[in-house]
C-alpha cells in the first residue's frame, strides 16, 4: 500500500465509511477505489482518471485536494507527461512514414505544397490539444460531478438569498414608501429570514434572523445516502453518521449561535430550518454549511 493510499484509507475509516459507502458517494467503482488505496494505478484506465478519482476520493473524506496533490506529486501520475509522450510517438511515426514514402517526390508541386500546409495545421492542432489538456486537469474532474447534478435535477444556486418573503415580486413594482411599509408589517408579524452572507469554495454561510426558535431537520432524498457531521458553537460534536431516507435527524438549536454541517454527498442532502428548506450548493459532493443564528430582539 502506498503512502497516499494509506492516508486516504485512514481518512475514510475516521469518517466511518466503507468502500461501498464511498462508491455510492463518488459513483466510482469499488475496484478503482481499492486500487487507489493499494497504489495499484494499473487497474485504472488512464492517468487522467487516476488523478480525477483521487481528487473525488479526497473530497469525499474531507481532505484538501490541492495540498494532497502537492504532497504526493511524485507518486500521482502526470497527465501532461502522458500527452507529451503520445505526441512524440505520433510525430516520430509520421516522420517515418514521410521518409519511407518516395512517391511524394513524384507529385506535382501544388500537391506537395498542400501536404506541407496540412502537416503544419496538424502539428498546430496537436500542440493546442496538449496545452488544453494540461490546463483542464482539475476542471475535467468536476465535470463528472456536474453530470450527477443534472441527473438529480438539482442545480446549485450560489450567492442567492433564500429569504422567504412571498411578496418580493410585487414589491419591485411599488413605490419605495409602500415597500418599506410592507417590510415593517412583515417583520412585525415575525416572518423569519434566512440569507446567504458568504460563499467561498465549498463553504457557504447562512444567517437566520427574526426567528423565536432554531429547529434544524436533516433529510435524504429517496434512495440516497450521505455522510453528515455536525458541530455546535463550542466545537461539540452533535452528529457523525451516514443518513438515509429512513434515518432523518432533528435538532433544537435555539440556544446555539452557530452550527457547522459537513456532508460527504450534497446532492442527496436536504436541510430545513424551522420547516423551511434552504438551497445548498451542489457544485461539489463535499460541502460545508455554516448556519449563524441571531435571536429575535438581539
């Protein structure tokens, strides 16, 4: 077993995940996950998929991928080197064919000129392909996650306020004085407000205001599964479990100022605050959700 594989396996065990759980979260076949843990990359079809699978594995168990790739850069295969070697092989093969073919000398000058131009265009195409592949190593891994989101039918809505004011559209067409009056009326009725105050990387922070209580419900979509860990303001662990549709969790957090939720598979998780569902980002499987609670009147 390689050092990289040992580190990933230890993180998986600490999360309480089996290879079968990880296969459900990442949608990567179990035999490829086992190959990564054992350092047997020959079982994975291509260096690109090795890097992509390692990235998804690391995200699912909560390891920072950039630091992981930097620490084990000597062990993780380089996609750039593979593409360069392929280009050199093709170039050598093309030159051999050109040297062996004496019939070119007999072709008219116009045809020779056309062949030369064609070779120049072909060479330029291969160079652009190599540069493009090298620049999109990390982007290609996230494309697989986008497919999962499209299949689930849930699109991420980052930096979007989830305030539940049902009169937003009507207020846009009314005079400012009337809008302010409506807002004051609604606040006096005790309508809670949930808003996104920051979103950076895979971490999104929400703020709950104008609410007398803070009731949190965690549910999983039909047939889904997601590992969830949750900590309170004083870093007390409130939850560390793999949830299914049959095991929803409910918490009374009225006395807490902030909670941090981390999920291993965001597309399957649903979060409700005082029975109001919030839209959590799903651009990556692993997401961190922070909810700050400001009690009414404070």
